[in-house]
């Protein structure tokens, strides 16, 4: 076995071990958190498609934002914060939230900056899409909701955000579930060229680096999001209603600015420097 292969194997096994440990921790918390009237079996027997919407959304001032969020479960139970990615929104968790609430958790699902009902408190604030800025948003939200420590979970942008929080504010992170490949990347390695087939997968980031791309995303943001859904999850046969309930969150007035800044200004493939928060 080559040294490189051996390293990859060790890295995979280490990641698998951490995943198992985190899963056991969450399952243990769930067992202790359940109320006397709700059992784990109740949660696992819920049928897919049963939940298609959240209850009335809430709004709260937190840091630079007035954050829109969905909440489920008893407010005095262990908190779980679920973070969506791009181009998705809180409805990615519309069926997950009631399962966790039934297991005895307080579930908070916020719109990230630039999505849904989340708004900047000041028109003068720079529309920063930097990953660390999103992490600061969630810390501010936790402070506003009086949440000292939470289980943090996310995918895509959300995965990267919970990774950053776990690294910079470990005392605020009880456990972490991180899905997809963003994680905390190396700016240096990100500048290295990839084979043409792999570079092709980043086509939209090169497109967004042009004024034509910015204008195109602004004009066709719904069509663009639908295309990404289809390319990223080719086996996912979503219907129009499923897409439309998330697509409305892209009409946020700051959405295009945040997305372009996130994908271009902080992408090592397309820039030489990274802006400060």
C-alpha cells in the first residue's frame, strides 16, 4: 500500500470513528430528552411527506441581522440548530425538525443571511458572504435566543458554518453533524488547478466572476437554483411545489450580493486574497 493510500485510509477511518461517536452522543441525548408521552418509535414511524411546511416563522434581532427562523419542540429542551446551504433554504429540514422535536429537542432552523425573511438591520452594512461572517451570525443568534451550547448540523454552506463554529467556538458546540464537502478548506490548495473534468463542475463560479454572470443570476435565480438541484442530486425527483417553497427565499433583496460574494470573493480559485470580516 502506498504512503498516500495509507494516509487516505487512516483519514477515512478516523472520520468514520468520529461520525460514530457523534451519532452515539446524539442518540444518548435523545434518550434522556424524551418526554413521558413521546417515544423514539413515534418519531421513526412518521411517513415521508407528512410535513411540508413549518408553523408561523419567528423573527429576532441578532448581531447585524433580523433573523427569520422556524422553531419546533419544547423551549426548555436541548437545542439543535439546523443550517441550510445554497441554493436551498429552511425547508430542507421541514421533515427533520418534527422528528427531532418528537425526540425531545428544541429545534431552531434559521434563514442564513441573504435568504428568506432574514434582513440586515442597516442598509449601510457590507453584504459579506464570507464563511466566517455566517458563523458569527449563528453565534449572535444563539446569544439572542439565550442558547449557551447546541448541537449544530448543516450541509453545504451550513456544513462549513458549523465546522467554523466548532473550530473557533468549541464551547458553544455540544456536537456537530456536517454533510457535504465544504468543510474548512485550504486557501493554498484551492489555488491548485484540477483536471478539466473536475474544473467543469465549478463552471458557475467562473460565470459568477463576470458582470454577465451576476446579472444572469439576478435575473434567473430561480432557474439557476433548479438547475443546481438537478445537477447536484440527479436521482432526486422533486416536484414543482417542493422547489417553489424554497425558491421564494431567493427573492431576498440581499440574496444575489451574498451569494456572489460567498462564491467568488472568498473562492481561492478565483481570487488572490480573502476579505476580512
